[in-house]
C-alpha cells in the first residue's frame, strides 16, 4: 500500500484517546527533527498526516508513526502499518529502522547512497538514541571538505531540492555550506535523508567517519 495512504488510514482509525496520545508523543519527541507544538495541538488527522510527511518524508513518516504507536501501547496498529507499507522497524536506539521496497532497497551502486541498501550504515546511524550525523554535527561542519560532491549526490538521491542545492552551492566556504545543509534541507529530510547523507559521507569522507566512529 502507498505509504501516505497507509499512514492516513492509521490516523483515521485511531480512537480519540489514542489519537490524542499519539499527538502528545509527536509533540514531545526528543529526536531531530522535532515538531513544533503549534503544528500538532488541536489539529485533525489530516493535518497530522501533512506534518508527518512534510517533516520526515513518506518512509520516515511510517517509521516515526510506528515508533509513536509503540510508545502509546498500540503495537497492533504499528505492526499493521509496517505490514501495509513494507517498512521494517527496529526499536528506537537499537541499530536502525530499515525501509524495504523503496527505490534504493536491495540495490547498491557507485552513486546510490540508499538509506540502508547494504546494511553497513545500520551499525552506526543511531548512537545512544541520536542519529550519527546529529551527534557529530560540529565535527562534520568543520572538517568535511568535498561538499560539492556530497551535495551532488544528495540532490541525485532527492534528499535536497534543486532550489536548496543552488542556494547552498553559492555559499562561499565549505563550513558555511555544511552549516546551511544541516540547518535547512537535511533537517527537513528526516531519518531517510540523514541515512543517505551518512552513506555518502562513508564513501566521500571515509577516514573522518572512521575516526568519528571511534569517538562514539
């Protein structure tokens, strides 16, 4: 089933109490990207659907929705959502949440940094409940040099839009480019976007990532 339709159906079928609890968990979720209270409080199920999709993208919306459903003891609903969408989920803070059936699943080529196409990233994308790229944000901003190549691949993987790509490319220094990437499009791209970013960094900044893994 289409991921967006599946999330929409799940939200519509929640009881009033469970929907309220779901929204509360969404508002108080500590992981990045966070959702502002005023985008959730008092909103309808369709409004919440729009928030989930725009904040986390479709696969990320399924992953986060399943996470929140488990938090409010709606495990059956979470399992059904994952079954309907073909998304595999592991507990937050373990290795990762793995999407199947997406455009990158099962295929790993030179220019494909699909979320977890090969499984290498699964070991490190979550560190102590925080995404690797968020945990090491400062080091990545200060030390990544091949920003243009990274932006090319993020654009190819549709993690960033053409507009964001163009805006960042004209920024004069690597550090400023990276800072803008983190504060804008990468933050909006959700878990999938950060997984893709991580896989690209593994390839383009191999020694830096190996060093940061040792500091985790």
